[in-house]
């Protein structure tokens, strides 16, 4: 069946634009280590550092709706989306530099204030660039079969990123500097800022020919009011369910990638610090292959909702089995090829297999969210006639960040509950039953809770593959009627 009103992008455009998300994820990973900077250089306690990071994440969420509103009102000669990509990346580079290079040079009594002010501006830049990842999806392509292709590229990039950065940090920077000192943060920042800038330039070029009014919703400017936020949140069932699903997953995955959790699991429970980088590297390619199948086949031919369910059920099973493996087998035998390799053993093989399956399944359910947000935006055009991709993306991010902001606090409170109130666990901290329980909860337990929420939310999510095809046909008819009325 031929569907009217479908516009497509070239494959290189989708792949190039997906680097915009990778550019911001580089800074997200960089800031995962900011608690160590707060404790070591700003001079705050563990719980206070975690609370500050949480509050900054909340501030991040609060700025989202306002920036989304500005995006929806923007239609410049440079496009709707590209100005925010460029300005956002510049702000990220400048203020992340100031945070880790200047805060500790301020008078001791004012360091925390300086840090908070710099971080607040940094977050505005982060939101500028992040909102475009979701808002520009609608103008990039509206083909239900092509839209999931973004997820394949994004997933591959993120798989490489989250495999390469731990290797960089745990096998190069930490051994090189011995601790989280100023030289560590300087080199880490240099690498992050330069690669992120290159990715942003590529993404801007890739979206340039599609960032035009003719590809925005009904092809005509839409009047947006602030009160439209409430209408979308209260009446758009698709975005409601997607928020529930993705925000709980994000909380779990943010906690799982927290530097403290990585150190607790690998350096302390397993007694193998280098494994924090090695595991991601060894499982990167198999994880990417799973993403190809989960998105390349299921999402493209059976719909994005089914791809979400595929990833969710698989993730649940592998998380439960992973916890069992840590208690039934001996995690201190974890050994991977490289320096100090002691040969293959049962725990190493079982752990690696379960880890790559978990990352593959959760990679599908986590990465499919971005094109699903674009579906929700198209659903809003169909439902109310309003093209509000910025509002839709930032409304989603607002709730998502409020919930996921709890990640650092959960880690901090969990550590404090077992005695780590003034310092965080480090590679030299001895293992204990309590610390192992906290590590397992942060690594797998929260993710299990998030995946259960996915199952519940997807039961009420209305946008199947067939529904999206009918929505695009209806939007095409509305465009025709609008053009006829204006002729």
C-alpha cells in the first residue's frame, strides 16, 4: 500500500544527524565523574555531592519546557534546529572547562557557589543541544520504516562510545594519574570537547537540507501557547506512556553507568579494576549486532512498540540471571585477556554472555525512545493539529530528568547507608556483603524495576505500526486541505 505525505532522508543524513546525540552523551559521561571533583576539590561530603548533582539534574529538567517553547517558536534562515545545536555545544565546551579548571581556584568559602552557577549555565547549553535530537526527528523523516534507522546509528555510536570511554578512563587516565586530580580532568575534558565539537559539525551539515518549514508538521507555522504544554501532557496518551517507560529506564541506566557503581562492581566486588573498561570493549560488537536485529528487523517491520517490548522482556531475564550469577558463582575470578589474564573460567564466561545480552536488549528498548518521541509528535499533529516537536521532546525530557536525577542521590544514599558518609568507595576499598548488595541493586535491581514499568506502560501505548501509517495518511490529507484553502 502506498502512503501519501511520506518524506524520507538519505541514509548518510540519518547517520550524520545521530552524532548530535553522541556529542551530548560525551559530556554526559564526562559529568558522571563530577561527584569525585566535588568531594576532592570543592570539599563537600558524599551525600551533599550526590544531592547537588541531583538538584542540577532537576534544574536541567526545569529548563526543558522553556527551551522547547523557544525551539517551537524559532524558524530562522539557519533553520529551526541548527542554531540550538551550535550554541549548545559552544556553551557545553566553555562551561565544562570552567567547572573543572576554575572552581577549585576560587576562595574556599565560595567554591560551591561558583560550581553551582557554572553548572546551571552548562545545563542550559546541554538542553539546547539535546532538545534538537528529539525535535528534529520529525523533519528528518516521517517514514515509519525509515525512522527507526536513527536508532541503529545512535545505538552503534553509543555502544562504541560506552565501550571506548571506560577503556580511556580506567585503562589509561586513572593508571596515568593515579587519582581523580586536576590533570585527569583536564585531559578528559580535552578529549570530550574536541570530539563532541566534530560530531556536532557533522550533525549540523547532515540535517541542513531537512531543517526547513516545508518539513515541519503541516508545512505551515504553528501558533504555540504555554498552556499547550498542559493539554499535551493531559491528552496525549502516547507521550504519557513513553515518559513512564523511558524515565524509569533512564534512572536505572544512569545509575548503572555512575562511576561509583562501576568501581564498586568491578574494582571492589570483582577485584579487577581494568575490567570496568574491558567488559564494555569485549561486548561492544555483539551488542551492536543485537541492536541491528532488534531495530533493523523488529522496529522497521513490526513497529517500534514491539521493539520496545522485545528489549524489555530480554533485559528483565538477563538482569535476574546476572544477579544470580554474582551470588552462586565467584565474581573475584573475573579475568579478561590483557594484563593479568588468568585464563577463562565459568564466572567470566557466564558474566560476559549475560552482560552483552543485557546491553543488547536494553540498547533496543532504550534507543528506540528517540524515534518513538517523533511518533508522539506526529500523533499530536494528528490529534490537535499542532506541530510542537520542541514541546514534545522537552516535555518528555522534563519528566525524564526529574526522575533520572535521583540516580546520583540513590548511589550516594546507598553508600552512606553502609558507612560511606564522608568518602566514596574507591579501588582500594575492601569488599563486604553490604557493599556487594548495594552494587547489585545499583547495577541490576533498579533496571529490573524500570523494565517492569516498561511492560505496564506499553500495554497502554496506542501507537502501533499500523496506527502510525494511518496517522501519516491523515496528516497528508490535512496538508492538502490546508494548501487548497490557501490557494
